C-alpha cells in the first residue's frame, strides 16, 4: 500500500475502482489486478475504522469513569 495513505484517499480510490469495474470496460487481464487492489483498500479501510472505533470507545470509557 502507499505510504501515508489516508482513509479518505483509500475510499476515493475504491469508488474509482468500482466505477471502472461496473463500467465493464476493463480487460479480463486487468480485472483480477483491480479486484486485488480493491480488496487491499477494503482491508485498509476496515482496519482504520476498527482502530478509530476502539479509540473512541476508550475515550468514552475514560470519560464515563471520571
């Protein structure tokens, strides 16, 4: 994955990939590569969301304990 990829940039790329794939203008040889990239971006986004959720929960729990 790219260095310092942000969630927003990953989502933009995912949306672009989805448009390309849905458009049906991708050669079959490129389709597997595009799908693999999308899979990697999805995993990246999921990890970012999971970490953010854990941090928010931690902050809320700390606030509730005070």
